[in-house]
C-alpha cells in the first residue's frame, strides 16, 4: 500500500495536467514558464533546504558519487555499442541513443517519487545527480553535437569554448548555487531564521505539483513526428535495462539502502528534457529526442511501480513506516 500511496499521486498530477491541456482549459504553452519556475526557484530551494537539514557527510557519501556516473557511463556505452555494431547506426546516432537511454529526469520526476519514500533526504542524491550532469554529462552531449556540426558544416565552437561554456553553465546553475549556499550555512554553523527556513521549505515543496503538472501539459500537446523504431529501442533500454544496470551497481558497491534506492529510482524515470534543449539548439535529431522523452514519460507509468517494488524487495528497510 505504501508504494501505491507514494506513486499514484505523482501520475495523477501528470494526468491532471494532460487533461486540462487536452481540454484547452490551460494552454500547454505555459509549461515552459512553469519549468522555468522549477529550475530557478523550487529546485534550488529544495536542494538548499536538504543540505542545511542533513549532516554534511550525507552529501559527501563517496560511494554514490562513484555509483551514479558509473551507471550513466555504463548505460551510455552499452546503448551506443548496440546501436553502432548491431543496428549499424552512425557514431553520432549511437551516442545520442546512449544519452537518451541514460539521462534520466531526476529533478522533475525522480525527486517527487523518491521523496515519497525517504522524505526531503531525497534532495541530497538529487543534488549529486545535478552536479554530475552539469560537470560531466552535459559537456559530453554538447561535445558530441559539436563534432557532428563540424563534420556537416565545417564549423564548430571548439573544445576550449565547450569546456569554458560548461564551467560557466555549472557555476551559474541555480541548483549548484543552492548546494553551495547550503554548504556555507551548514559549515558556518549558522542557524537560519525560522521565516527563511520555512520559506525555503515552502518554495522547495512546490517543485512536486508544479513540475509534474507542467509535464502533463507538455504531453497534451505532443505530436509524433519521427520513425518509432530507434525511439522504441531507446525507450526500452531507458525504462528496463538501465534500472537493472543500476541495481547491479548498487549491490556491487554496497550502497547504503537509501542511496541504493535513490540510484535505482533515478534510473527508472523518463529521459531528461535537457537533452531536447541541446538537440533543439543544434536542430539535429531533435524530433527523435522529443519522441524519446514523451514515450519514456508515458511508459514509465508501467515500469516505475515495477522497479520500485523490486527495490522494496532488495532494500525493505527504506520502505518501512
């Protein structure tokens, strides 16, 4: 029953947004504005709140810092190799397929689900995933797209500019700023005034309804505009193979139960919209990426409860209460 109570509201909010969008009672176009609110306000607030409310050693749990990037790289490489050597796709398509299979939406969908089981502590592993994304994954995606651009149009921003943009983007990322401010408060042993503490909590908590409602609105306006073959394979890898890989890594590295569950649940959620933002900027493979995000969102309704149940069998202590 605890699984149903934690997961069902998540998908009901998404469904609510989809229904209002389809009925044209709320314009799907406002989903972009809602996502901006999540990115610039709610997500940084919940990360800040989690950092000041938990011991610092939780954020420095090195096994998760190792496990998360290891799981991403493993999924990316397995998918890319399959597309390159089995399906005979180009190197570019193979790499984008890998990113599509591995880049999970840990903030918009992963956090709301995980917080249903471990509360605000869920923001700690979420903050780590954001840092890994900002420093490693996003620059890697941009680099692959730049290589493709240079091969087709004989122009590119160059490796130095890519690294420079990655560093600037990381420093300016609101969630990174939230982590840094939280660390400053915690390490300085500053007691935050109760109104500010409550402010961070209230704004942070809004991430769940606002983000999920925006996802539903987005889906209500989706139109499939590409071939389904590759997209379906990537969707299967994202929703089925990736969680199995993370379960194996969590067991191999002997992660503590809460971090192990976080690793697995974060791998079960749909592909992150960040990939579409990059693909849309370059206008290369962007329709396929949009389809991957939409299909993984729809079919995760089936696979997320399945893998949450499996994690409950492996790490039952996390789900008590």
